[in-house]
C-alpha cells in the first residue's frame, strides 16, 4: 500500500495539518473529578468542528454541554430502512508530552533514511519497523518538541474527509449516518457523559488505531489503583526512631512490582503494572498505578497483588498506614463484540474491497469504542495511519490515512445495502 487515492490526499492533509496545530490536551485530574470537558480548549475545537460539519451541508449538528460534537445525516430517499451506522473519534490529546504549539513537518516520498528532529529526537527505521513499511509514502511528524496529535486528529480528519466526499463530491445514496467527536478519551473518561440516548445506530466504529490494516475488536481490561501511604513526619535531624517516610514507602512499593510485567517489557496478550505517577512528602505520598490485562481472572490477580504488596509496606514500616482504591476504567470488548459478528464481518469486507489485508490483534489500550461496546453498542476500532502515539516521535502516513477515508466510505456503502 504505497499510493494513496489522490482525490483524498489534498483535503485530508489540509484538515489534518490544521487540526494538529489546535491545542486540545486534556487534564486527567479534572476529568477524574467529573469535569468534562477537562479543558475548555477542547470545547473551542468542538465548536469549530460543528461549524465545519454545517459547512459540509449537515443540518442536524450540535455541541452539548460536555463538548460532545454530535451530527446526524439522514438517509437518502429509499434508504430509510437500512441500518444506521456511527463513526467516532476523539478531540483531546494525551498529557504525557506537550500538545501545545505543534509544528508539523511533511515529508513526501519518504526514502527510508533516519529523520532527525530537534532535541536529539530521531525517527529511525532501524528502531521502527512501520517506518520501513512506509517507504515511498508521505509522512507527517513533529519538529521533536511536542507530540503530533494523530491520536486522534487523524481519525477526525478521515471522518470529515469521508463525509465531504460522500455528500458533496460522490453524492452516493446512503443510510442514516451518525458522527460523534468526543472529549477526554485520553483521560479514560471519553464516554462518561456521551449522550447515549441520542445515538440511534446499533453499530459504530472508532477511527483511532495505528498502521494500515489494523482492525480491532478486543482490548485490555483496565483498572486504576491509587495507593496512599501515610507516614510520620519529624525533623530529619532528630528523626530516629520515630519518623516514617511515606516517600520511601512509595518508592519501595514500586520497586516490588515485577519488572518483567511492566509496559516496556510486555507485548501481545501480556498484561502489566504501570506506575503512572508518584507524588508526596514525608507524611503522605501517593502512587497511581494502571493495571492492564485481557481477562477478568487475570485482572483480579493483579488487583490482589497490588493490595498484598501495599499491606506489606505497613509491616515493613511500623507506624505507617496504607490505603488502596481500585477503580474500573474499561473492560475488554471482545465478549460483547462476539455477540454481534456482523459488525466485524462488515468491517473486514470493507477492507477487502480496498485490497487491504486485515491485521487483527488486541488493542494494548482502550478506545471510546470499548466503552461504547460495554454500553451495548458494538464498536470495533479502525486504523488511522498514526504511529508512536503519546510521543515526540509520533508520525502519521497520509497514504494510510487516505485508506481510512476509503474504509469509512466502504462501510457506509455496505451498511446501505443491508435491509
């Protein structure tokens, strides 16, 4: 897959470059408190997308109070009884790396060489197999100082471009189509406030994956563990024997987590413990830990391990106390997806119609689709052509993004033929 459809390339690139330069980083702490959107800059982006959807000729568009952009395109005459289908992408970018002042770089006809960016950041095909697979394509990357935001503005650009061609260029008949652009997916709260009653589609698709061909119907089950260590503060000069240092407790706890079950040591169907933050002082410290695995049984073992290790800290540091709070974030969508095989079968057929070889593998993460599937609407995930998400080394392939546009069109066409 080296050559994208030329008719998609220019408008798709224009939209994508415009979107990634809009700062939409979300805020985990605010989202955890139920504030959706967690940043007002997401709402600003939502209103601009609303205006753009209206400019495409879509009348039924609104932004709700939580900044969800919702658009419904009525069925063409004679297609009112075919199944409605929905498409989703998220507006926010992750907070691990800055998403402010993104300066995208466009590299046409990539030749397979090392791409050197600022601050010593490099895109090296020797370390990135997908770069090798993308020789000859048009790539978009950062200048090395920020993330790119292909996660998930590549998805938004693909949906927008597909709608533009469907409604204003190809003008093909179709069934009802629904679109949702959501806030705060990166915080794990992307579907917390979704207007579920508004959605009429019984099947949806997220465009939030990676390399071309990736079609995903299973994902991690995810929990978050918050471990609070309470020690005893005292002047360090006279600390013996009374002081109990909560910072030391937190560090000792993290050191007990199995290194071979960390994100950087696992892949495929292997789960992990991921320390996300350590904060605190002598009297009180907190570790936030992400737990990821693919079955409920495996997740229960991980939660139990965290609780046991936390309790061990109380014995190791007499006079201390430890509290553990486990919070469910999302569950593996595979069981629910298996109840609706037609949704995935249609997606695989859409890929085949474009000559795309499907790559079915588990998502090592989650999507708004995994949450929506849990809520009763099966929603598998489609590639968006982005790579190295949440990183200064993030890049996207315009060619692969164009196939995402194509697959959206194929899905609309296939569902329009169902009665």
